[in-house]
């Protein structure tokens, strides 16, 4: 048998793999990128014209993804090799005038390289923008062109209306915003300047710019204290012709600059025209993400008051930020409780973010310095809303009212107030088709001195009324609501100190109850046996008895 011949390098499979490798190392017209790069690394300024050749090939539109990647890395390594040569000569003091001219030429080529990388970042390819952004920031940090390199990206990213897909680039940039203080500070200053420019020019695409700014700001995480370490991208790389960034400013300097830039950036963004779908999201982020990181958060008061005047869920969510400014930052706003009183409308129980607001109501009313008339007004409005609210909403209203009575014992008299006529009122919940006023038995609705239509709790006369709504809720069709009535009766008649009275559950838990939860809890409840009929029926339908179940 003859010997089996070994497959030669010219086999079809090997030719295919070699062709693919050559395609990545060539610039699209037979140009050997690796050879040009190696010449620059080995011979230095003698072959520096290769850099211009590689830059020309980077701008060719017909290049494949692999070829673009090879050009990016080859140019980065070529620049690094030349800079190492000049840096060593600079330290030795041997740079002559001719080399100084070469350095000037090299700086111009670096700017062209950064500009091309910026264009790559904004391309629609899936993998190229992430690589281009990483190399761009690395080179910009090395060459002390950090702000200029980011400026081109951020301006096009926020203002270019032709860019349809920006989320991926924002996500890539967001990773650097979270980690590095210098990237964060530069981007905040750029966003601030762009917003100021748009405010002065009043362009039609303002809402688009604002929505992109908000997505970018979501990635910004300001250090909580000056003691946290400063992470600088510029200190992760070798620097050419400059000192380290950490020598240019300490922790305290960066911390103050970031907080100031963060505050100014948010104020300018919020002064522009926000998209309707973004207002509520911004209001939700202010208490935890924005206000604690601003040097002067009280400057947000105008935006918050404007948001409250919008009504709806915006008014509900804005109250939390106003409360923080009042308690922690000295905002004088005497109308806060009046605004809170106005938000307690029947529409509250249909709002999208009602659970968050419900958990905050008791926090707003927790102060022991609230006057009695104000507590009484909120008690009356909460129990009046319980008459119209769905069962889960009625339970929340009653539980908050019970907590207010427990914290403010001076209003216990309203539970059984002998000085008012409106204290024996029963609502027939089995006849929902009748108007509310027609369902009241034993007294007229007008006899209650409480004015539920006024927006001023001081003028509501709640302290002169009684909580007759409890008597109506005692007959509520939902068993859980009807049982809550006994908690009021027990609490108001208890001889124990208010702090010793056991209250039914945590208030925050009532804000998250759904009707399904009530229904399932009632099914699991073990009740005493009770008769369902006085006579045992012989058949399902008795023709002799016209009254059927």
C-alpha cells in the first residue's frame, strides 16, 4: 500500500481560513495593515507616513466589520509606539526642532483618529460602537483630550435627529458613567451646556433631546461622601506629555465638582419641555436619586409646584419631594397640607402609583405639631372617601384614620360626638343603584356641618362634626371592612394609654392589598357555623314557593 499523502497547505479548507484572516488584516484593496503597523513599531518616525495611510483606509465605507476592528487596533498601537519614542526623548532632553514638528504632525493625526472613532461609535453595527467607544476613551485619556473626545459623541448622541437607535450607545457610555468620576464630570458638563443652548434657541426637537438626556442621567451615580475613592479613567493608562490626573485635584475637589455639575445639569434639563410620559418618571426619581446628590435641592421647588398644578398622578408623586424639601432643606411652603388634602379625591384609588402615595400619607401626617382641626379634616375626608372607594381602598382609609386617632388622642371625641346631629347614619350598601344621599337613613346629608367640597381644611368644620361614616361602614358589603369598625370602637373606648393599644396590622401593608387578596383571605377565614335556611328544601326550585334564591 502506498503512503497516504498529508494534506497540503493549499487545501480548500485552509485556503478559506487563510482568506478570511487576510481579509481582516487587509484594508479592502490588498493593503497589509499588520505590515504597516509593524513597520511603525520597529522603525518609528521613519515610517510614520503609514499612520496617514491607515487613517485614509478607516474612512472607506466598504470595509467589513473585521477590517475596521483591525484598523482600530493597529492605529492605536502605532500611535502608542511613536509616543513612547517621543516621551523617552523628552525625558532625556534630546528632542530637536525637527522632532518637534513631527510631534505637531502627530497631534493632528491623533485628532483625525479620534474623530473617526466618534463616527464609528454612532454607527448602527451591533459590535463596532462598543469597541470604538472603549478605544476612544482610552486614547483620549492617554492624550489628555478627554473632554473634546466626549463632546463629539455626546452632542451627536443627544441632538442628532437622524439617529434612530441610541439606546445601545447610551448603555455603553452608561457603564463608564457609573464607574469613572472623570467621565461622569465631563458628561454632566456637556449635557448642561447642550441644554442651555437648546433653551436659548427654542428648537422644535426639544422633547427628543430631553428624553435622551434623561436616559443618560439614569446611569449617573454620584458618590455619597467625600471619603469614597475617586475612580479616574485617565489614571488607568499611561500618559503622554502630562502628569497623572490625580495630581490635578483631590477627592474633595472632584466630589464638589460632581455635585455642582449634577445639580446644574438636572435644573437645566427640568427647565426644558419634558415629554408627558417622562414627567411622572422624573418625579419618582427625584426623592432618592436627585435631591440627596444636589448641593441646593431647594431650587427644584418651582418645578415641583408646577408638577403639582398639572394634577393627576403628577400631583400625587410631587408631594414626596416637596415634603423632603420642607423637612430637610428649609423650604417654607404653608400650603403643603392643603395640597395634600386636595389630593385625597375619589380618583386616587384608580391612580397608577397609588400604592406609593398611600405609604407616604401617614408619614406626612406623623408630626405631633399638626393642629387638631387639620387632623380632624383628614379624618373626615378619609372616612368619607371610604364610602365611595373599593373595598381595598376603604380598608386603607379606615386603617390610616385609626392610626391618626391613635397618634392624636384629642380627636377621639369625633368618634362619638354628642354635640352633632349627624351621628346615627346608616348607608344601605345593598342598593348601589340609588344615589348616596337617598340611601341615608335617620338624618339628612345636609345636617353634617362638614364641608367636603372646600379645598381648605381649616374651613371644612371637621372638628365640629362626628365620624358618622363609621356607622355606615359597619354595614359595608365587604366583611373585612365591616370588621374594621370594631377596631375604632375598641380603640376609642379603651382605658389603656394609646401606645398600649394593639392596632390591626401595619399601615403600609394596607396600601398593597388587592381585591383578590381580600377574596382569598375571606375564603381561608374560619367562621362559626350559621344556618343557611330555616327549612331544608326538598328540591332546587320549589314551584309552590314563588320567592326563589
